[in-house]
């Protein structure tokens, strides 16, 4: 009976059981008569057999499987009675009820039941899937059986659609000025939607978000405010406080908090003050205005709680955190994305309408009708998601009711702004709340596909919320078990940020360039401007965004890093993301991956293959699954991309690569995307990225060769290409290594005179060659004899190229091989620099530029022009790359993560035979595994509460000592090189979400160290 109730409300429930001696007679009877009822088709329960809610599969002599496909009242089945049975298996929290009335012997029952299950599963695999693990893992398995069944609804709304390239139809290509925050209230978007606490279906056809009013602002707060790129002294910047508190990967439970001031929001002050400030000044933040003094704000916490895959509650908890009574208007609003205006088909505009009682009916294209129930509230409002042409362009409106109608009605008391007939493509219900200090009030909404009577609309909410919260805890406990509470807060909020950052990304490049049938023709400049040559791209998918306000568009190399933490909780989604960029409607026919919408032609580091390999391995470790189909699908596309790199970026055909932008934005003396005329840059990081690409492709090829021997040849090809790159990087005369400095440097090549000048700047660029490392173990070499023979032939016949290969032998005398760009003695030199606190080693990770340049800036002259670079640990002091990115000192998570990983690989090969001083000059000798853990601890510490009661990521502002602020964590784009304060995009959990994997690795290592210490202590107690 308890097992039945456990699955109430679940769209798929599978059980297995037979009675044991400790079972009560009542529980035996319940399960026994369940079997009899279904087997005989008992009339008393015919409704369960005839409804599609439950399907039965059975071998009549051996077993039965029940599968529910929608919400059913399984508790009703507890009333059944019948003969006893025996439970044979229960794994985790989910089992399969196998009901057998013939077998008496438990051993016979086990054998017969296993045979029955095998037979039934082969006959009806989908109906008889045995679902193991906790409830959330069960839902993720259902997503594989029935693609995206639990992802039908999720947090797919952007947080900023205005100011994007997609919405830009200007002559100049100034996206920020073409559609502003102010205009967004009144203009229907072409390519997406945005909002606060946004939620939608997978195509954002039907959307939800919050609209709020504090009786002080001139308009509703329905989207996040921030400064455009030209208004912020360090580029674009959101000026709001909001937090992703929790999320499950199926989105059966999501929570976020928006912090809304009691008093008038200081829009004008933020713009004016930031315009006054320059590159040398700190940014003027919302908290600096005093608007949050004495916690005078509302915390508006929005929870999405799924009853089933297509039925969910929205629970809005509004808390007055201030010292005085305060008023707020809450509008949970729904609307249809405008899909009808662009082709001139207003008749296709869907229409919501108020129906009986507290319900709105919404006919959603492709999804069917949805009933929207409000638990309480004041009047209903309806308008249209149509542009207010009269306001914006002094032109005629298509409808008397337009997008900004709710603003007019609520804030300006304009009753004529909404439709009195209570129909429209945008709808809400007004909730006017008065709250005492610290008081919380709730607004609840339910969206479901079926009509419900009033008692059943919200009656089960509290129990369901408790269940989902328990499932939330249970799921994350399986990810990193026994994590201390303080670390749980960090890791779970980081996972929440990853999962909240999904967005429906819609962009048809051909239509964007050439225009829509019912719209004015775009300016002619579009046909020769941005993203011409990418007309094959048609994006219409859910994609993991770096930051849904600051970067509400995918970025190729960011996305690769996102997939590592995503694979820990939802490997299927991570694999879909990696496949997506290689599909025909994304990847260019020439093999290039699209960079990002501002310029799809830009070049990002080739880390896609690395992410594929890591995702494959994470899934293998966590679930025991080896998805070789995924691997082969991506691998063949990456062959095209690798060839594109070789053909387009090896300008001298010497295996020395140029990369343009290449991700490490303004780290160098020059803007590497816009070099002076007659100059090219030979980059040690570009060359290192390609060497790393080779080694990962080699490893992928060997993995695939386990099932198809033909891939051995491909592995040999990548081995040889790697060796050629290694020679180019380390060549005694023409390479990039400087013996005197013990560092790799870029070179500036004069293309007309064929001369090179070394640029002696110690930055991450010179550490990148360490990333190209792989270890070939004896079992690999023995398993692939053709590959091994070719490798040995190459070593014997090309000793000039193979100097960096290192051979050792294990205890059994079997060969081990280290492939690396960096020979051992050079590795030691690089680590001496990297682990020096006066150079790269910070209290919180590895800096992007040596601190040496703080007092000794680097300068050089080229063609009469002076260029220079200095150590800048915080905000950017340069307008290169928009002014909101800085690689001249800060700590960046993605590169630190790769450095940690490469240290672990080196340690796997060298072990205790290679010890280094960490920190440099400390006298403390560590192996490279211990060094990697030391770096992980430092990176974790930037989020941990320190002795002063602060989290370093929040800097020195005393506001963040208050637990109300301190324990809502933000995961920034990058971090101050000295004090660890977060900088840049404040919600870039994207690649900073790598903290999830770092904490998992570090916790495992710390647990192992504790166990080892206990074992050692016990051994000391044993008498000789």
C-alpha cells in the first residue's frame, strides 16, 4: 500500500514485489487482489483497465507490469483484496510488482520471475522498463523512453530579448540601440520572449512570467533592467538582484527569487551615474543607491511544482523583508509568443478567454487546451501581444489592446487599455497584497490539460510540494553524497543556475537577412553585414546559455564547458547540446562551428571534442552507460571541424596555428582578431588547443575502435598530427619555448619580410601547452595492435619528431606512454612560474596574467606604434571586446578547470616520481595530484564563508555579511585575481558551474583521505 501511494501523480509507475514473512496480511491482500482484478478483468475496477491512464502487460502464469501514463489515484487500488504473494526485489525507492500465484519456493520464484521479466521486456520494452533509483532519475529515464516528456515545460524564457542581434533590424547593426528596455514594454518581439521567473513550453509558444508593482514605479516590473553596452563603464550589466535557488533536471521542481525594492526603482540614477564613470572606476551597482537600506524589499520566490509532465503549480511566495508594512501588486501573466504578425495572418492569433469561476482557457498550438486556475485574486485582465505602433511609431495599431496594456491599466488606471470581453493573447489576474514586516503571502496558479473542480485544483499542493522537496534532496544526495551543509548550498545553487539557464533560442538567419512577408524589407546592409554566409542556420531549440541576461545567446566554447556539470545531473541533455552544434543546421558546410550571434565567423578554442569525451566518461562512471552511438555521431562531424581548423588556421602550413579571437579575449598586447596590416600572430595557445584537439580525437577514436576496428587508423592519424604540432611548438630554432625564461611565448610575424618577434608576456597563453596531455595504458596498447605497431614505427623512424614521447613500464613490465607537448623539464619550469604567488598563484586559483606586470608593465613598439600590457586583477581597463571582459589578471574557471585536469593526468603518469614546490619558494613538496587538489580548494574557497563571515566572491561590501544576502550565491563570469570577488556577468553559472564538478572531485578526495587516515591509524594499533 505504501508503494502504491508513493507513485500517486507520477506519469509512469512500475512496481515489483512479492510478500515476505514480515509483510502484514493487509499488504499481501492489496497486491494479491490487484493481480486478480487485472487478470480476471473484475467489473469493480474496469475503469482502471479501460482508461488510458493504466496499461497492463502480463504473462498470465508468471507476472504483471502496470504502467501509468498520466495522473491516477493509485490509493484507490489499496482497497483490493486477494491471495498472498512474495516480494523478491526492491531497489532504491522504485520496484516492479511481479505477481506470481504459482510458485511457493522463493528461489524458484526468483528464477521464474527473472525469466518472465526478460520475456516481457523483449516483447514490450517501453511498457516494461524497470525504473531504478530515486523518483527524479526515474523521470530522466522516461525522458529517454519518451523524448523530452518531462522537458515539455521548463525555464525556457530568456531574461533579455531586447538589445539582441536577433531583434536588430537597424542599418548600422547597433543592436543595443535598435530595441531598448523602455521600448520592450510596447513592442512585440520577433524571435523570442523574456521575463522574470520565466516559464514556457519547449518552443515558447505559451509563456509565463511575473509582473510586479510597488505603487511607486512608473511602469510594471516585468523584465530585468540593465545597462546597454555603451552606457556601462565596463560594458553591459544587469542592475537587479535575483537568484536561482533550486532546480531538478526534469524541472519537476524549480525555484528562483527576485528581490523587488519597496521604493521607486532608480532607473535614471543608475544610467546617469554609470555614464559619469570611466574604465578606471568601479561600477555603480543597484545596492550602492541605498534602495535596499534596512532590507526594504520584497523577496518574491517563485516555485514551479509539476504534478505530472504536463500539469504544474506555480507558487509565488511574497515576503516583506523590511521594517514597515508595505504594499505590492502581483500579476502572474500568461501570453502567446507573436507568431502571426510576420506572415500577415492575424486570424491565426490564438485567444485565451475567461471561463467558469477562476479559470482561463488557453488553446496552445501543437499542445492543445490548457486550463489556468488561480487560487484567489482580484480582477482578470486581457490584452494582445501586439506592438503599440501608436506609442512607438505614431502609426495605427493592429488592435485597440496592445502589449503594454497591463502597464496602462495598473500603473496609470487606464481602464480602456484592457479588453472588457475578457479575451486576448495575453492574460493575468491582479493580486493586491498588504504585508506586515517579515510577513509572507502566497499567490498560487495551476496549469493543467484537464478541467478540475474547485476542491481538487489546489487541495494536494502542500503534500506535492513536500514530496518534490524530498525528491530534490534525495536526487542531489546521489550526486555528491554526504556533502557538508555549507558546501551543499553552493553546489546545489550552482546546479540550479545551470538548469535555469536553459533558453528557447530561435533564429532563422535567412529570414532575418531577407525579411518577413508582412514586414518592411530589412536594410540592404544586412545582405553584406553580420553573419552573411550562415544562411543555412535555422535555430529553434532549447540551449544552455552562458547568462540569460548578459549573454542570452549560445557561445560555442562556453557551451562545451556547460556540458560537464550538466552531464552530472542530466547526461542526455548534455549530449543533446553537444550534438546540436554539429548538426547540419548549425555547423557550416565547411566544418566551422558557429561562435555566437554577434559574429558566427569568430573563432573559439576547439574544446568541443574535449567536452564530448568528458560527458561520455561522466555518464559511464555515473550510470555505467557507454553511449558509442552518441560518440560516433559527434566524432564524424568533428572530423570536418578538425579539417577546417587545419586548412584555415595553419597559415604557414607549419603546424603553428593562428586563432583570432580564440576565447582568451584581451590577454595579449594586441587585439588578436584585428592585427595591424602585414602582421600575423603565431600563438602558443592556438597551437596548444589544436594539440589538445588531436589527443582528444585520438582517445575518441580508440574508444570507438572497441566496436569498429576501422577507427584504429584514425587514431594513428591523430597521433601523427599531434607529433608534428609538438615539433613545431618545441623546435629549437623556430619554436615558442624560451629557455632563459622557462616559458612559452607568442610570436609576431611580419608576413612581408618573413621575420618574427617574440612577445615576452607571461600569461595563460604560455601555460596552455600543458593542456595537451594523454596517457596510453598497457591495456590500450595491447587491445589495439595495429595502432601500437604504427606508433612504434613512427618513434623508430622519426626520432626528430618524437622527442616528447615518454615511455615507462609498470610492475608487470608492460609499456606505458605519455603523449604531451611539454617535456618533463619544461613542465617543471612552467609549474615553478604557475605556482608562484608573485606570478600566477592566487588565494583563489590561477591568474590569467602574471602579477609581475603590476609593477613592471610590458611595453613594445611595432611600426612606430607603442603597445603595452599591465596586470589588471579586476574589471577591464580596455574597451577591447566590449569592455566587459578581462583576461589580464582575473581568475577564469574554465582554464583553471583544464589546468587541474591536466595536472591529474601528469600525476597519473609520473606519480611520486615528480614532486614540485607548492607554493613556489615555500619548501612544501607535493605531487601533481596534490597540487590539483590545492587548486580546487582555493577555487572552492571563493564561495565558502570565511572567518570574517563573508563569501569572497561578493567582495568587501558589508551587505553580503547578512545571511539574507550572503547565502543567495551568484556565480560570476570571472573573479578578481587577488581577492576572489566576482566580476562580469553575475549569473554566468555556465562555465563557472564547473564548481559543481570541482566540489565533487574534492569531496571524494577528502573522504578518501579520511578513510586512508583511519586505515593507517588502525594498522598502527595492530601488534607486530
